C-alpha cells in the first residue's frame, strides 16, 4: 500500500475508535468475562503460576485433555519431509572413475594427494599421492576438533576485571577469548561477541557501588606463554599484516579499529580500549594502562565478567571463515586443558595427544601451529579423513560442529565464491575446509553423491606453480564436484 493510503487509513481508524468508545467498553467486558471463565489471565500474564510437574512416561500431547469449554481437533499424522538416512555402500571403482582424469591434471603440479572414504563406515575407497602433504588451513580441523574434545562444545571463555594489589588499582584479565570485541556487535553477527563496552558498564556499576570513581588500570595477558609469533612462520607475516601476534588479551582479533591492520601489542591496545570505555561511564582512569607486574597477584575480588559464545559456535566460525588468529588461540586452550604450556609447542603436543586419545592416527603428523600458516606442517590425508569420520561418529557428538561449521560450496564462508566450474551438483552439496598458501591448495570435507552415498574426501596439491594458482584450485573443486555428481552406490 502506498504511504499516503496508509496515513489515510490511520485517520479513518482513529475516527471510528472515537465514535466507538462505548463498543470498546462492551468488548473489554466480554474479554474480561472470558478470561475469568477460561482462566486465561494467569496463563497470559504468568501471575500465580505454580510449578508444573513432569509428565508421566505414558503421557503424550495427543492424550492431553483441554478445558471442557474447548473442542480441539485430533492431531493428524504428518508425513516426513525427507527419507530416513540410510547408509548406502559405495563402489570404489565408480569413485576412481569419477576423479582419475582430474588427478592427473598437470596444473596441479607433481605432488597431488586425493583420498576418499565412506564417511560413516570409515572404509577407504580411493587413495593416490604422497603419504604426507602441507595441509595449510585444513589443519584447523585438527585444532578445533581437539578443542571440542578437551573443553566441551558448551565451554565459554571469560574476560574479567578484578581488584589489583594496590589501592585504587583494577586489572583487566585476558581469558583467551578469540572473538572479544571493542563494542557490542549487531544482532546478526554470528556468533555473539563479548565486548569491552559491556564489561566497562558492569565494572563501573560495581565501582560506584563501592564509592569508587578513580582507578588505575593494569592488564594481565599472562595466560599464554612463549613467543607471540611462530618461529616456523615466514618473517613477513607480522609486518605484512597476515596474522596478529597471538595474545590471551586482545580485541577484534588484534586488529586496529575498522581496519585490517594488526596491532603490534594487542593486549595494550585492548587495555586502552577498555580505559576509554570506562571513562565513557564516568570512571576516571588515571594515567596509561600498564602491564600487571605480578600476574599471580591479580586474583583479587572480581568486579565484572563477560563470557564468549559457546565453543561450538566459535568453532563453526573459525572453520567457516578460516580464522587464523582464533585457531591459534584455541590451540593454546587445548594446551592448558592438557596441562601443557600455552605456547606454539605446547599446543602442538596437546592437539596430537588429544586426537590420538580418540583413535585418530597422527603418527605421521608434524604440527607446528594451529592456523596452518607454517609450511613445515605435514599431514597424511588419512589423518584429515579420520578426524571427519570421528566427528560423524555417534560416539563423539561434541564434535558435530566440525561438520556443521564446514563452508558450503558456492554459498558460505571461504567457499562462497567458489565451485563456479565443474559439475553443478557440487553447489550446495560439497562442504569442505579450504587450505591455501602460495603454491599450496587443499579441500577436506564431506558430500553426498547423486545416489545417496555419504563420502569424506581430501584433495591436496602442495607444489603448484604460481601461474597455475586459480586453475589448480578449480581442478580440486572439480574433483569434489565430480564425486557429488557420481553414481557411486555399489
């Protein structure tokens, strides 16, 4: 309806209401009578509500009796909208025919590895190529999987403010929240973020309740240890803003406001942002924030706390957009949970131990970071397949975010603008973690074939010439699309 028409209708309704005051009184009385008769008032408002006992084992909604005044129709049987998932056996010869012409494409370079298995059974269907490859960001499947196993999918990361050891001193304590933000994020941002503005509001209330309006601010990022940049990374990564220095306290992944520029000191920048947020709440922060001299002395009374989204949501985001900084932080938390130093080396050992503990074969794995940025990392394709198969197992429901977080071909995350070539059956069907470095390209994920076989697959090439970058990536996509288009049932 045009805006002018809407305005005209509003005026007409207003005039009718003024002429119908008496009618409205009558209607109100009728509603009141019905509410009294049918006991609707307490049910609508919640007033006078008493605890509801749990139903007996044989109680069902269909058997529940309504008020005598109401006549309810029977609940009809509803047909399922999809067929039950049935495990369909795969024909390994059909799988080989689907992909072999792509595997030999020279644009992939001399080192190409492809492995395919039946997801729920773990049965190998096809394997070609070297025993180990540079995984790039497909390594994030291992780090996020280990985090879910060690911490649980509902774990949340806390950022706290506590009293310091000196008079008027408060301490901002970093808890390794990978997605801590400067300001509250819009509602559509996923997952929801804890933020410093909310933390400052809670802190200011607690301070004012104690009659305190002047403080000195210190900050504590001592939860993580070791270097903030991996010695296995290329020296240009930090100065070229490829990745932030890894810290237990930062905001926006260590990035400057509204920028892709990384901070040289993420913890100090976070403390400065918190100080500004406190000042906006009419708390005087004296001087510049300073690093806590004695981290063991920062366990004073807690003033305020904010918590991250559950780990399941964090993992989905890390996999979807291939967040390097967040993956490194999760690796540190795996180390802490395993009783190891929260460093690059400690995280690598802890991830390896954690995955071995659930039967993932990491015997040939070399893990030097959590993001996959190191070119020294090595993984067997079978290790990636094993992680996916374990995530699909009913024995480990906490690992389901590994599968739900995988980007969808042509639609989400790092696959949004990909799979525009090859069999169209790949679009929306292939779900895969990407891996990309200069000369290194990979996909590791799941798909369902044209006739209902559910597969896990890995396709990697780690010696691609620079001029063949886009072509090689497209060939790997065609491998996955060909599997989705395959009639591979036995």
